[in-house]
């Protein structure tokens, strides 16, 4: 009898252990294949050009220093427009000042691949990526941004506001009371404009312009929103989530009824013949780390979505990405690249943009 009781107890304990493991898919997915040990074999220097916000650069810099203690990493951070201008100048000179580039959206990666300045790297876990990547290994998605609408519920009722991008450009009550970023300086806003152009035609630009939309940075628009100077903004979800978590902001996100706009931002290694430090080994190690579960957890901590299928943790206060992908406005990345000049001209002709 005692033996029977012991066996039954052991079986019951094993069932509890197994059920406990099955009840924590997020923890499992983040630890699976985690690369959380120091790699002292990686050394030398690399420079990263990025359009990531300053706070994310600081987070990344700290993590890379912990992961690769023998590697010196420098960052040059700026908006997409400024980064593209700098790279264009350096391409003309025949030498780049960086070893890795992390840019806002894939169309610029298509352009850089065509120019012939990228290094192909066969990332071993590419089958775990849920977003498009270059089949030749020239670029991979490293984070996912989400373009949404936002408002202050303490100042305005949602019934007064736009719940779709279409209404954002058409609702008469919003005239002179809306804001968005500069699509010529922000890669994510430019991408969103191409998606909206395909969905609604150039009339969308004209309607949005007639609304008297204020062109302002995301941080400025958020300040005006909280001050009650405007009613609603088009903004990256991460900017609102950051304010909610760090500042206790009451700002609310509206996931547009006609679809959110998901923008996978990319990472690329610069070809050794034109790179700053000619340190391909280190560049590969950094790229692989940022695409790993641990590196992707860092992106999630920065209020962005992971690009991996096996990382099911989401940004603070965000909805699950599965709830978003079922209703998105797609972006034609090849069109973003091939028709960049004509699309920029449409934007310039329709909007009063800052110098």
C-alpha cells in the first residue's frame, strides 16, 4: 500500500510539473535558444547607423556591452531622412562610416541592396521570422512598429474622433485639430503614406491637407495632445505605450477600423569593401544577437513588437500582434522604393512641410 501511495504521488507530481510548464508559453518562448551568455571572442570595433529613438539606442548600447565585453560599439542616431542623406554622401565617396545599418522600413533596404553595399548573411534562425526578409540574406526585419491613432480621453470622447484613418482625413469636427509626423523625414510615416495612397488614392492626401493637419514630431504631437491643443494624432504605438508605462499617461490608442499599418524595420550588414571597420565577424554576431529571443525581448521592452514566431511577449499595454495582423493596411515595399521620387512629389504638393 505504501509503495502504491508513493507511485501515485510521483505520477501526480509529474502531471503538475508538466501542466505548469505548459501554462507558461511566453516564458518558454523567450528562453528557447536564448543567447544570454557573454561572448568574449567578439572584439574590435563597429559603428551602427540607426533611426531608433535615443532611449532604444541607450538600451541597446548597454546590452551589447554586456553581451560583447571585448567589442566597442558606436552609434550614429538620426531620423530616416538624415540617415539616408548621410549614407548617400558616403556612397558617393566610396566608403561608409558604419558597419551595420538599422533603418525604419524595408524599401530603403531594397535600394541599398541594389546599390551593392550590403553583405549577405545567412541567418540560421530565419525560419522563425514572421515577417518578410531578403532571401539572399542582405536584410532582415529586427523590430515591428505599428502606426495608429491616439487621443486623450480626459479631454475628448471617442465619439467625437476618428476611429479609422479614413475618418482622420474626412471628419469635419477634426479640422485644424490633428497632427502627424513629416513623411519626408520619418520612414515609418512615409511607409504609412504609401499604404494609404494604395488604399484610398491621392484624394486621401488632398483631404488630409484640407483638414489642416499639423506636421510635427511624435513627441511634439503627444505634448499638444495632452495639453488639449489638438484632438487626435497619427503616431507610432510605441510612443504612446512608453508614456503610459513611464509617466502614467492616460492617452489612449485607437487601432484604426480600416487597419493598423505594421512596419517591420530592418537590419543590414555593410559589405566589408566599404564598411568602416571591416569587422564582418563582429557585425554578424551583433545581428544574430539582435535577432535572437534575447535581442527581441529588448525590442519588446522598447514598446515594439518582436519579429520572431517563438517570442510571444508583447509590449506593455499593447494588444497581441495576432489581433493586429488580421486587420492591416498593407504596404508595397517595392513601390515605396521604385516610386519614391513621384510619391515624395505628391506629398510635397499636398502638404505644408517644415524646412
